[in-house]
């Protein structure tokens, strides 16, 4: 089973990822400097947000800053009831198969690729349209639309610019969206402050942008520091590795004025080593 990371990507790495509606019953997701690491996915359309029937998906994008053999065609659209899991109903793009165990499949299209973008060179375009042989009804659906990097090799990463178009669907008419971030108030975890990425690192139902006023984000990556500490990411690099272990060992049994240790008890000890090691090598 492939491990799938649902990543909420910081504003610094997503300069703009906007959501617009076309007149012809299509929805376009704009990718502007959209960075995604290994099997990182961002929810772009929430369950129940679309009306109509999804008949196909098109892409017109360009890859840049690719790492570890990431190809342009690894930009991936994944339909699944949140959270991201192996029980998706449609995957388009991405070398690594994500769907496992859905029987019978809701869609018979399997794991189609875009038809172009087979290179990892900077500037490689990925252009194509996948027509679904069995369209997917989206009215009142529990499915969300995620976009990310569908390549599972360690340290895989890429940046894409362009558009992804969902054919045959529109957002519900009359949807209220006070902060104009593309997420309707009924689904927005911070309805008065723009946050199209819907960051909620502590999964408390409140968007991080609504909590940053009284909680630190010392490096401005869009993640609350305490949420990163809890994962063992003590240097706030969004990766748990040897640097974090060194921090634990160099501060062994030293009381901290603030609970910056993973276990949150104000002291670095064996509990913190366990947390670091259990999350070793994970990126988010």
C-alpha cells in the first residue's frame, strides 16, 4: 500500500491557486507557482461544492524546478471522500497508483494519464484531456477534488503553472463566499479571511490564518510552530530528519520556557525521541 500524504501547502509556495467558473459549465483551477512534494495533495474543491456531472478533465500546465525524476505528467487530480486515502474513485495523472481496494470501482477509467509531459526537464508542458467513459455525478457528492504530485519516490518535488479544467460541472448557484477565496462560507474554516488552501494543521476545524494572530508562525510558512513541533519537526523545515534529532539530544533534560518539545511537557527526553523517530523522513 502506498503511503499518501495530505499536505496543506504554505502560501509562500503557492503564490496563487485560485478557483474560477466558466460559462460553459466548466470549473477551472488555476495553478500559479503550485509546488507539491512526494504524494502531497491540496483540496481544491470541497464535497458538495460542485453541481452537475463530471465528464472529463483537461490540463494545460508547465513543470519547473523538478526534483528526483518528477515529470510534468505527475501533476495529479484525485477524487476521494476526505481525508485522502487509497479509496479514491478517480486518479488522473501521477506515476504512482493511489487507488487500492475500491470494489467495484465507481469509475471504469482506472488510472488514466494526461497523454503528454513524460519529461522532468524544466519547462516541460503537460497538455491533454481525459474523457471519462463513466461520468461522475457531483450533486450532493461526498467526493472532494484534490490536486498534487502523484509520484511517490522519496524527495520527489515539482512546481507547476497553468490550469486544470473540470468539465460538465459548476459550483452551486448563490453560494456565499464572503472572503472571495473560492471556498463557500458553509465549507470555509475561516470564512472572513482569504485562505483557499484551508490550512488547519492541528485539525481543530479552524483555519490557521484565523489562529495566527495569537499563535506563532516564526518562519512564516503558514504552519503554526506548535503543530510542527508536535510532529517532531523542531527546526521547522517541514521535514523530520537528523537535524531534529540533534536538537533533542543537544537539549537533553533541559527545561524549556515554552513547550517546543514534541511531547509538549517542556523538557526534551525519551518521549520526544520516540516522536521524532516515528515521523522520521516524513515531509508535509
